[in-house]
């Protein structure tokens, strides 16, 4: 696992070090250089033989000139990077397992909150912000990837990004892939531990459905693989979120076959093109059509020729050639009127770029670019749908979206493999019976930062508007679409009953099993955050 491809070099590429963001100038360094926590922590680390000789390479305090760059490098939502955002007392950029072990032991000894960050894509920024004093364990140096095509497996460390993983697989084989999300810059650590879905989910399920081994470092600093951690903990870190249980070091993945040629399409329709009928029909088709076909539906308010309307974009991936796709569509979803001209045949790796919104002249090397990423400022929420929205419901929804003007929705089709996997197979419970998942979104940039509240509020209004149509008791939500609106434990200081509020939305009945695992592996609740799994109250957790 250690001898792997080029970018596993523990040192960042020069281009990254040169990266200077305007935002860096916004940081205020209020932490005193003589902070006792810094001294205690450094003293503790220096007492460990494995870290003492390279301490200066892995610890960044706010008085270090690289601190703000390191912090900023994996901030993906600028909402959580303002002058008033609480900053970490320290950032530890671990270079190897021993550094992580020492960080856990020392943070626990000092009693300081530890936040773990891999790709930093958390929608609420909880891997790099906190409302109590904290330090960050940054995983970006730990990004080895070892692909074994003969075995059809790959070991990937948490600090690798999805793009690096898919690139490494592609280098070894053009007919192997892995079902992960469509954003190449997501970190493996957060993405896979929280479930991980992408356009292969109807064929192969989630990332976690294709994980066969893992390495985690627990609160005692032990490095545990699947055999050593046992099946309960191994179950928990496949969808329960890693950060409640320990530091996930790596996952071993089962690769999946992909054909040499796949077909993609992107078809846009507005309300004036009768998009309503198509969207209505899509709800009866998207989860039942051939498993080789995934059709995402993107809905956005827009203005065309000074008329306010809603634009629907149907984005497809078909695991096969365009002729086969057209015949699937002819019987399955003729209303869309897909034509040969709409279809683009390409290799699977090129389809990753297409879905990542890169233009068709972009090189595959872009997948190694750790700096790409989402829009500057954003808010997301999620829902699940089990019955189609009636026609009248859709019509009034368009009115609402146009009235709001900013917030949009993405409908992601379920069905196929997702229907076959039992709800309790992994902590991720949203399986059979779901037609699609909704992601609510609003994106904006720095110029609009003053409208933050307004745009966040729009997603909430839309979410509230959708109440009659979506899942109930609980109103289900996807862990990786972090949304603190649906409940928080204030860093685990508060109660088990509070955790239950979001816990059953994310995990349904699996929440209680996660609590048991938590009680077993981390009874004192060292590994905690705003939406973590609490231990049972009788074991140190609070009621
Ligand atoms: C632009 C964009 C597109 C997205 N698209 C998709 C998509 O297509 N499919 C999908 O499923 N999701 C998607 N997501 C959501 C994404 O899966 C989550 O944000 C995921 O948690 C990101 O992982 P990360 O390592 O980058 O995040 P981080 O912010 O680093 O971490 C997220 C959470 O995981 C914890 N964590 C991180 N690393 C570790 C570790 N090594 N051990 C233990 N805990 C750890 C953190 O403490 C935090 O709680 C998208 C997000 C963005 C911003
Ligand atoms: C930064 O702060 C630490 C902790 O107080 C101190 O030991 C160190 O000398 C400081 N470095 C600089 C360059 O000020
Ligand atoms: C981690 O790196 C340090 C310093 O190079 C070294 O002393 C230690 O043995 C390493 N640990 C592992 C597990 O490689
Ligand atoms: C900043 O931190 C790096 C890495 O820990 C260290 O090499 C460097 O000497 C520090 N610089 C200052 C000014 O403290
Ligand atoms: C939309 O549907 C109406 C009624 O079914 C039809 O008359 C009209 O031609 C359609 N418009 C488009 C652009 O397809
Ligand atoms: C790439 O995109 C351009 C512009 O959309 C198009 O004209 C061209 O035909 C495309 N090339 C390939 C190989 O698909």
C-alpha cells in the first residue's frame, strides 16, 4: 500500500504551495502564540518517539505563515471561512500512521476536540469548523492507492480524492471502475464512510456496498483491519460516517466491470417545452428502467427571453453503446424523444469528465487536480421520495421555484441494485421503495455573500414546501448531504435524545445498532462532532 502511484508522494506539488487565495488575507490570528494547549500538545507529541524527530513537519499553529494556506486548501464551502469562523488551534498534517496515533492519544490526554478532514467537502464544513476549541487532523498526505487488477481490488487511503482513485484504476484497466460520486475532488475518508453514491448506483449500489476491508485507528491508537475490528465496527464505517468511530486510514474496494464504450446525454427542456409532462413521467420510469441506465434530473429556476421558467436537465449514463440505449429508451421512456444526436459514446473515464462538467477536450489528468471543486458558497438539503409527485403538485412546485428564484433540486433515480440490498446490510437505510433522492441546492459567490441568509432560507422554504410529497416518520436524509438544520448535538456535549432526531433520519432503525458499536469502541465519546453517533447514556454518554 505504501509503494504506489506518483501523487502518493507525501509532499504537496509545488503548484499547491504556490496557491494563494484572497481569502487567506481575511484570517485573523487571535490565538496567542503561547497558547497552553499548543504547548501541552507539542510536549505530548514530543514524548512519542515516532513523532518527535519530525514534529516541525506536521504541526501548524496560527503563527505559522503556512497555517492559513493549509487550512484553506481543503475548505470547500466559503460560508465557513469568514473572519468570525472559529479557527483550529492547530493543524496536524499527518505523514504516517504513527502521527495519527500520537495525535489521537495526545488530543485525548489534553481533552481537546479533534476534527478529521480528508477532502473537506462536508456541506456544513464540520471537518474544519467547530463551536468549541479544536484541532484538525488533516489527512491529505495519506493518499496511497494500490490497484490490483488480477484481484479486481484496490486499497485506497483516506486522503486520496475520488478522481485519483478512478484515474489509478483507469491506468491499469479500461474495463474496471468503482461506484463513487461524480465530483472528483471529494475525499475518500468522508465520501466512503458516509455511503458514497454516483451514476453507477442502479447497477452496483453505493461505494460502501463494494468495500471489502478497511483500516481504522481507534481511540486507543490501535490500527485495526476488518478482522481485528470485527464485523460490527466494519459495518458501522460503511455508511455510518467514520468520524464517530475513529480515524479511517484506508478502504479496500472491490472493483466493478465497466464496458469499453458507454453513452451519455444531456437533454434540456423548459416548462414551455412541456417539461412538466416529462418530469411527471420520469418518476414512473427512472427507478424501473434497465439497470444499465441512470438518469438524473436537474431542476432550476431560470429566465429565458425575459420569461421566468423552470429548466429541467435530464443527464444520462448508459453502460453500453448508443444503439442499445436508444432501444431501451424507445420502450422505457419514449416521451423524452432521445435521438442519436443527443447521445455521446465514450470511454468510462471520459464519462467521469462529462459528468464532472469538464469539456470534451479535457485530459484525464484533471482527475488528479485536487484544487477543483464546488462553487464557493452553498447550502444543501436532502429528501427521499416513495410516491410520485402528482401533476398538480408539480405545477405548484414550479410556481414556488420561480417565486424563490435561486434554489434548485436534483432528483437522483434509485431502484435496480439499490432495491436488492437489505436496509440493514449497511448503516445506509434508504433502499427498496425509494424512487429517487432529492438534493436541494443553492450556489452563490463572494459578490453575493451578503445574501447568504436569503439563499440558505430559500432551500429551507423549498424543503418545507415539499413536505407533503416526501418520506415521513422519519423524514429521511442522506448523511453525506450534511445538513445541520435537521438536528445537532452541539459537538456531542448534549443528549442521546437529540442525536436520535437526526440519527433516525440518516439511519432509520440502524441508528440503534450504530449506538451499540459506538458504545463498544468509544464509550467516552472522544470521536464526536455536531452530528455524530453518541454512546448509550449509561456508558458515559448523556441522556
Ligand atoms: C461538490 C460536491 C459534490 C458532491 N457529490 C456527491 C456525490 O456525487 N455523491 C455523494 O455521495 N456525495 C457527494 N457529495 C458529498 C460528499 O460525499 C461528502 O461531503 C463527503 O463527506 C466528502 O468527503 P470529504 O472527505 O471530502 O469531506 P470532509 O469534509 O473531509 O469530511 C466529511 C466528514 O467525514 C469525516 N471524515 C473525513 N475523513 C475521515 C477519516 N479519514 N476518518 C474518519 N472520518 C473522516 C469528517 O470528520 C467529516 O465528519 C458532494 C459534495 C460536494 C461538495
Ligand atoms: C509559534 O507559537 C509557538 C507556541 O507558542 C511558539 O513555540 C513558536 O515559537 C511560535 N513561532 C513563531 C515563529 O512565532
Ligand atoms: C513515521 O515517520 C517517522 C519519522 O519519519 C518515523 O520515525 C516512524 O517510524 C514512521 N512510522 C511509520 C509507521 O512509518
Ligand atoms: C511552520 O511550520 C512548518 C511545518 O510545521 C515548519 O517547517 C516551519 O518552520 C514553520 N515556520 C514558522 C515560521 O514557524
Ligand atoms: C406541449 O403539449 C401541448 C398539449 O399536449 C401541445 O399542444 C404542444 O405542442 C406541446 N409543446 C411542445 C413544445 O411540445
Ligand atoms: C467536443 O465538443 C465540441 C463543442 O461542444 C463539439 O463541437 C465536438 O464535436 C466535440 N468533440 C467530440 C470528439 O465529441
